[in-house]
C-alpha cells in the first residue's frame, strides 16, 4: 500500500505554475501574461544527470486541447489513490488552486472556460524549445531524452506515412530511446524496420519470437550522462496481442516477464550501471505492482494509461513518474549519484502551454514539412459542434457518443459499440469539426466499421470481458483501457464484483425494454481485432454523419449506471 507520506517531493512545489488565490474567469490575455516560458522551465538543478520523459503523444505534432478524465476509478489496493483521483479530489490531494493553469492542465472541471483562457497545449515545436533549453542549461552530455511509446499512432499524417512523420519528429528532438504499443499495429515488418533504421534505440525486453522464444528487440541500452552509466530497459505493452490484432504480428508474444526483467536489472548493475531506468508502457498500476516485485529499479517512467501527476510515487526504492499524454507535459528528473548509486532525485512535471512557449524554429519548420502533404485535407471543415467533445474517461465521453450516433444512423443498427480508446483531441463548443479532428479520434490501421447481429447474451459477455480487463483487482490482469462505449443501449455496472457479475440491467434505449439474452440485435462497431473485418472505415462513417447532421449537440449521457466505486 502506498501512503501519502511516500511521495518523494511535496506536490505543491512540483506544481510550479499555480497562481496564489486562484485564477477565476479572467480573460485569456491576462492568463497568458501570467504564464512564461521561464516559469515552466524554472528548476533548481541537482546532481549531474537529467532524465526527460514524454509518452503517449499519439502522433500529435501541433498543439491541441485534451481534457483529462472526470472519471478514473481504481479498484483493490489502489482504490482512491493517485492516479485514481479526479477534479476536486485531485486538486485537493496535489494542492492545486481552482482555476489555475495546473487545474486546467490536470483536471476536467470548467474545461471550456479555462481552455479559452489558457489556450492549447503540446506541439513538438514547443516541446523542442523546452528540451533544447534544458540541454543548454545542463549540457547535452548530461541529458537523456526518453519516449514511452504510443508515439507513432493517432493522426492522419502518421497513418498515411506509416509512422514516418513521427520517426522524423522524434529524431528532430534527438530522442535517445523509445518503447512501443500502438507502434505494433503497423505490422511486424514495419516495426522491425523502425527498430533497425531509426536514429534512436527501440527497446522491448518482453517481446519474444513464439517458435524459439528468442528476444525480438534489444532489451536494454547503456548510456553515459554526466559521467554516470545509465541502463534503460524497455517494456512494451504486455497485452498488445490481446488489445490489438494478433494477426499483425503473428509470430510474437509479449507479457510482463518479471523474471526476465529482474535479470536485466541485475545484468545492468553488473555492467556498472549507477542508475537503472525502466522505460515502460505497462500502465501505472501494473508498474506500481512491478516496482514492489523487481528489485533494483531506480526509476520507472510509466506510460499507456495517460496519467499525469505533478508528483512522484515511491515504492520501496523505486520512483514512479507519470507524464501524461498528447504532448501536454514533459517530465524532468535530476538525479544525484553518490558512491555508485542514486542518492537523491528532484522532479518537475512541465506543462507545455503553447501560448507561453516560443516555438523552436527548426522543429516548427520540420513539423510544417511533415504535415504539408496532408495540410489541405486536415484543415477541411466537415461540420460544427455546439457541445464540448471529449473522449477520456472510464465510460462514455461526448466524442464517443458522437461516434456511436454516427454508427447507429449510418450503419442502421440498434446498438453501437465503440472501443474505449483514450487518444484523440478535445473540441470546444462552437468549434469547427475538421477532418483532422475526425481522424485524430479514428486513425488506426484496422478501421473497418462492421455491421452484424449479436444476442443479448453475447452483448453481456462482451461487456463483462472488457469490464474485467479494466476493473480486475490484480493490475497484472488489467489491460489499462477504458470501458467500451455503447450507443442505443444502457446498462448498470458494479465494479466491485467478480467477472461475470458486474453487468446488469441492460436496456434497449429506443424501446425502453430489457435486452433479452436470446434475442438478436443489429450491432455496429469498429476496431475489431479479427482479420478480414468488412465495412467502411470509421472516419468515413463519422464524416458522413457530421456533414449531414448539422451542428452537433450531444445530450448528457446517463445510460451507464456505476456502483461499487
């Protein structure tokens, strides 16, 4: 169990941009005047080594809005513990003032108003500015920049370039190493090509060839920074072959592989590593458990679950860092080494406020070049939204509701199922819905929108299976995603119950009648992991709906009743 006392650093100090007394509903110009690049970069350096971490950027090269979840439920031992806190509870825990820049960056309350005050976040040209400034301050020979994966998927330009736009952008940042998850959905041949040709290391100690059980990728790499040897071990998402189509990499298997991880740590120490870092895409709760079972890890840079926390958590002697997603944050850790081991760590989660940070000219030019072949399409306005459209959260978001509405209408079905993906930008009310916004929420290599029949019993089994993947009390059995989004159907879920008993009161919304176990219903969905799935790509379905529906207005969704939280 992790107690509040086990935070290494006061989160109030890590939350460097909080404004005394709160911001309130001030104008955007005033907000910008209070935010400076210097504030974001301000840091009291420590030791001779600096680690920089980004993760889950999901191919977002330019600034965007991305709303953090209002629902993030923990189960078992992590119930009510970070990162499973949202909004007021999150702000109270981390001492964040309501209405402050940190409140906007890290919570969901009053998002529309604060977004209009503070503007967009992220953008590789802004990230490059921060990275270059820290390298200039510390000396490039003291800085290690690591990417936690899910970098090559999540945009139209990345999909169309087979991830090459992001490879070039990461190379422009001079990333030293990365690991993967969605990267594998470009197929085995492409991932091997990236690992062999990219100007940075692709590390994944937990991927094996099925026939010979040989490692597929380099497991770890030794770097020297600030006169110190640093071993970086890569960990791809352990459940990639479950969460994504196995047929795209049929000869590989994944897994957590604790024993192999321990051997990597021990071998790194034997080779003289003073600092051992796990560059992980396990998800926060998996990494929290792993940290208590694998000895000798100094730092786990965690990813996959998109958590952003302005403080670190310590499990034994291991520090866990969560750096958010979509380019909204860069984590900085300064490390002091004494006697060949870590003596002290200082941390800051740096919010990438696009209006406060000067774009790096070199990266800005590269981003423009990478997007140029698609720029006209990306800017094309398909429709308009009168509602805040967001996705992130354990259950339906309004952007998910829009996708479900599109499938119900365009595929003429009674029920729609949309995967619980966490990636994709947020649109403010009165914004145009561009092709870029549509594809930011749908751009995958297996996009076909199917139409089929399912019995009520089959629908319940689907919901039960996914619920267990999210709310199993043992993190090692969790996939780290969110609940499948449903259209045309409501249900109740008790997250405290066991597999097979969580879902009840399934209702067909159009008729108000219970979903019958033996009755067949027409169902549409997308992102099936089955090879050969037929149907139009989901972005086509969504585009047609948005273009024909008029201004989008999403009603509050109360179709899912949650208990046991």
